[in-house]
C-alpha cells in the first residue's frame, strides 16, 4: 500500500495539467469559434451579394476582410494545438516520472523492508495500463471540451425565452375585424436607444378603413408596420387590437389574421407552388392558381418550362424583382387577411402589372383593414385617412382633399410630385435634347431589326441575369466542365503541395515525432534494466546507485517528452492552421471568381439541415410574419432525423471498430504473457526479454489507440478535399482579369451590333434578338417596356456578367470601338456605376459603404461627404450618434429602404463613372427625396453616359432618348413628346402610368 500511495502522488499533477489545459482550451476555442463565426458571416454576406461585390470591384477587399478573420482564428488554433501537445507531453511526463518514482521507492522498500519485487512490478503495470487508456482518451478530450464550451451558448439560446414570442397561450380574438388603436406610443430601436423613432404616437383605425402613411424616409412608417407584426414592443404606451393589448394576444393566431407585403419581397428556396402555399399551408392547388391570377402572376408562371413547379432559387434569385413581388402578393392574397399591411407593395412592378395587381389589392381592401406605406401619393388619394409623419410624430391627418386645403406638409409633397409630372412637357421641348435626339436617330436609322413573332415570346425572358446564376453554372458544370481534371491523382499529395510553405514546420514536427517515438524503446531498455537492479538485492548500495541512475534517466525522458510534445503541438498546429486558412481563402477566392454559382457551390458544401436553418434565420421576419416557425422547425427536424439515422449506423460501425481497437491491446497483452510463460518454461527467452517485449508492445498500443481515433475521420476528410478541390479547380466562364485594360479613359461611346442572347439554362428562349443600337458619349438613354422585354439583360451584358450568345468579334457590344470580349471585366466594371432597384449594403460603417463604390483607391472623407450630399443623405448621417461610423447592419437592416437607396446612390457616384446604370434607382424614395436626388442625378449624368431602366415614366422626362423594348428588340424610340404623339406602345404605357390610380 505504501508503494501504491506513492504512485498516486503524481495524480495531482495530472489534475492540474488537465485543469490548466481545460481553461486554456476553452479560452482559445471560444476565440477561434468566434473568429470563424465572423469569417462565416463575411462569406455569407459577400456570396449572397456577389453581383454587388463584383460590380464595384470589391473582390480583393472582401478577400482581405475574410482573411483578417481567418488570421484571428489561425492564431487561436495554433495556441490550442500547442496546449493540446503540451497536455500530451504532460501525460508522458507523468508516466515516465511515475515509473521512475515507483521503481526508486520500490527498490528502497526492497532494501529497507525486504518487499517483494513482484509487488513493484504489479503497481507499475497498473500505472502503465492506466496511462494507456488515458492516452487513448486524449484525442477525445478536445471534442469533449469543445462540446462543453459550445453547449453554453447553445443552451443559452435554447433556454432564452423571447418576451414577444413566448405568448403562445395568449388571448384569441374570435371575430377579428382589424381595428387598431395606438395610445401614446413611444419607440426607439434597442441598438439606437437614444434616437426616438416614434414620439407620443396616437391613432385609431376602425375596422375596414384604409389608412395611408406618408412621410420622408426615416419618419417611422416602416417601424409602425413592424410593431403591428409585433417584431418590437413599444418603449412606452400600448397598441390595442380590437380593444386588447397586442402584448396579451396569442402571437401566432394574431399573425395568421394579418398579411404583409414588403417593399423588398423575400421568397424561400423551393418551387413557386410551395412559396405561394406558405401563405396558407392547407391551400389547394385551385386556391394557389386563384391567388396567382389575382396577383397577375399566373400568366408568366405557366409560360415557364416547369410552370408552378419552377424552383425560385435562394431568396428567389431565379425570378425578376417584379415576378418575386407578384409571388409575394399571391402568397398574402391566399391568406385572405383581416389586416393588410402594404409597404410600397407594387414598387417593383412595371406599369401594366402594377395596375392589374393594384386592382387585385383593391378587391381585398374592401374586405379588410389596410395600412399602406406610400411614397407615390397618387396611389393613396382614395384612402379613408392619410397620416403625414415627420420625425415620429403625426403632423397632419385627414383625407386627400382636406390635407390639400390645409396647404401644409402633405400639400407641399403632393404638389411637388405633381410639378415633377408636369415639368415633362417643358423639358421635352429643350432644343439641345432635340439635337442629341437627332444624332441618336441617325445612328439608329436602318438598324432596327424586325419584331419577334408572337410565338417567340415568353415571359420567362424576364428572368434576369441574377436570377439564373445558380442554374447557369449547374448547366455549365454538367455540359462543359464534365471532363475537367478536378483533383490530382493523390488528394494527400496535393494537400501536401498546398502545405509546401510550412514544410520546415512539418519536417521539424516529424523530427519531434521521431524523438517521441524513440522514447518508447528507450523506456523499454530502462525497464529491462530495472529487472537487473532487482538482481542486486545482495548488494544494497549498488542496487540503490543503479536505481537512482535509471530513475533519473526515466524522469529526464519524461521532461523530454513534455518539451517534444509541446513542440509537436506547435509545429503541426502552425502547419495545419495555415493550411486551413489557405484552403479557406482559396475556396473563397474561387467562389468570388465564379460569381454566377457561388451560392450553389456553397450549398454543396453545407448540409441540407444547415441550409434550411440559414434560410429561415436570414428571413426570420418574413417567416414570423407568416407564422411559419413550426413549419421550418418540422422541416429542420425531419432533416435532422434523416441525418441522425444515417449517422447512427455509422456510429455503431465506428463503435464496434473502436471497441476492438481499444480491447485489442489488453487481449494482446494477455496473449503476450501466455506465450511468454510458455517460452520461458522452454528456456527460449529470458524474463527480461519478455518484459522488454511487454513494455514495447504496451507503448505501441497507446500510440495505436491514438491513431485509431483519427482513422474514422479519414473518409470525411477525403470527401471534404474532393469537394473543395472541385470548386477550386472549376474555371470561371468569364475570367475577371483576363483581357485588355486600356490606359485611355472610356469616353462613354457604346455600340450594340447584332446582339443575340439566350440564357444557357434556357437555350430555346431568345432574350435579345439581333439588338443593334449606338449610344453617343454623354447621352442619357431610358429603356422602358414590360417585364421580360430584355431591359435588365442589357444591363447585365454591359457589366459582362454574361457574353452575347453569338461568338466572334465582329458583332457584340463595343466600348469605344473595342469588343467587350477583348476587355477585362474588371476594367469594364471600373468604368460603370450602378444603382439597383433593391440596394445591397454591407455590415460595415456607412463611410465604408459609400467608399465601396471605388475599391481601386483610398477614398477621402471629403469625397464621401460630397457624394452623400449629392444623394441627400449627409444630414441624416450626421444626425446619427456615430455619424459616418454607424454600422449599416446585416443587409442594411439599421436603415430604412429609402435611406439604403440613398447610400447606394452615393456609392455609385463616388467612383465618378463614365457610364451610369440606373435600375429604378429612386423607386424606394419619397417624393421630396426623389425630387432632390433626381436633380442630383441629372447633374451627375451631365458628365457621363447614362442608361436608365424605368417603370415610373416621370423619372425619365429629361433623357435624350427613350427606347421602348418588346421581346428583346426596339419597337419605338424618340423623345417623350414624340412618342406620345405617335400613340404607340409608349403612349399606352404612359396612359397606364398616369390613370391607374384615378
């Protein structure tokens, strides 16, 4: 017992070592996970907004931003690996030191108390076997500690009870009629608690009333919509629904009674049928068709090859903006809500579609309470009450005519818009415009192609370039890159070649491994020496002298193991973490180059369950508004169950292998002693030889146990390597840097020569047909036409996201006489500034978001302020506590739609482009901001060529030429007054635009 007690003396050191390791590991692991989480956020943000990144040449910037977070993770990973190597070395030190202590004290007991040497051996063997199993458990310790660390956040999230979402057992209003009362409501967003959004807001909305909310961007309109969906609760005051405090209602039952159509519609990955059915999960196909017809979506849906079973893609990217909005409206119409919330619901639609959809909305308006957010005052003149908001307060309220009589803020806004509309007559008589128009006509004469036949038309043409990014690459990968050499003959050799810069670390790590490996046979020799020491019982002094030497060497080997283990952890940690960083960076850069299929490639790397979770969380407001929490939970749960059954079978297999691997050494030791006993009896070997073999075998068993723990991961590692190298090896269809980069400044002269285009996924559908036109430098050209006419396709071709279908350099698109195929896309995009209908901002400061417009240089603060002033956003930014350093939030969530659009306009102006592209750039703005920004844009367009896509025809009154497109070719062109006098297609569009709300 004395010997056993002494052997236990090393246990406190083991406990201390593991405790220190646990503390260090948790700290490093948390920091590493947080760094990877930030890197993942960056990659998700960039890949989901890839067209914006590429359009502004932000690939290098985003790559550096991503690498910055990876560097933080790398440093923590190296520290974690060093700590892990250190604790492994500590175990080696404990084993060697324990053996040295046991043998030294055992020999002392033999000398002083005539103890049995067999007892010493028995104690040592127990220590040895214990160390073997401890060593086998070592590889699992990081996983256990990692799980414990992660579980803290996981359980905190699971156990967190939302004040808003917890009320599943609240009151249910049996006959919900949609009446609302706001009583002294005050509100500030939690992230900006010092900025009041609503101040003492009071309003009563009767059942069946239509209430319009108007005001400048940031006045609190969208906040009211959010609060009615109970995304937020008032800071002070209360909101009553049919006399009951909204906070007391059953939240899911309440949300099932309302419907909301946002300005920026959100669709979920799935078919059109599934997306419409999300409005009412029990809906029949007939109800789906009826809702689609009412939303003017049925015709374009049935013309798609897969009809209602067409996949909309991630976030609905397979559809144009107008098509997404119509699907979103159909999704709400199928609910037949009692309270309808419309936030510029028709802003993304062309004139004809807007008119039809507005009629459909008018039908259900009569059967429910409606709150409308509107910038276009012509859409709300028939509202029962118009509320004019300013800085969160009601400034005016009443009917349209009553407010005009007040001659106040509303009248100023209304007459301002009316003045814009009327100014078109004067502007079209401008002599300079006539001269430029005549110039343009001369280039257009004899170049108009004959129209398509009606049989060639399909509204699926309206699927924009962004909509086909995912499917395009699937087609390309299948039909073009099938035979590409995706991986090297040996995955591991390729991996080693990528790790080449760290070869010094790997070599030194291997050298440390050799030393660590040599310590095992060295210990065996020392162990055999102990038996010889036992033979010196007749010479106690000699025995003590020899055991002191042997024990000292054993302890020394333990310290060598400690140093070597820590060095191994560090050296291999550096190599592994840098390899991980390099692979992640290469993968990210590859996705940036292959912008058309980044999200699709990402989907191949993540699991189905993760995709569902990511989609539902990123669109959590839409999900909550539609009360789809349970729906997505069940989908996620089903995926997890399917995955669990597969993993359960794998776990059983691995468990069986592990059990054999772990029990094998013990059984082998039994066989070793049985055979050894027989051989000793036969005088074939000595006792010392037997124990040499035993010790060597025991040490090897410990190493084998560690190796076995990693072998189960090799299959997963190989599959991961294949996927990663497949993405990295895939060649982009259009290389960003391949082509000429002229030193001369682009003048803005653009020529289209017999341009034909078909989307690769739909080669049977011609989007552009022999399109021919010449644009002179400095011209302002407007493209108008119904959805599917090819407007957005032209914008995408100009940015060279696609090339025309026909090959050759004689025809195509030319910049200053040079075919775009000969020019590097990065150079082309540097000449262009673009403002899209749905602005995309990044979760960086407002200053950096504006400066993002020109990533080729460091943009000065003076330039940023100048651009912000031009976009009429400077004063708003200064009103924020952190001014230009204010974070925009994920997807610009900290800003209203109008504020985001103005930041996007400032971003486009910062680069002083030679070509400006506007795709409904002012659609999200109120009338006053639209007027101010339109003036700023007009000033900016003086110095460059401008191409404008417009549904709101009053925004193109000052252009030099209006081109009317249909089925991919020009059917009319001219100035506004000329086209109106012709009474052709443009006249019809103009009439619809000006009479649809009367």
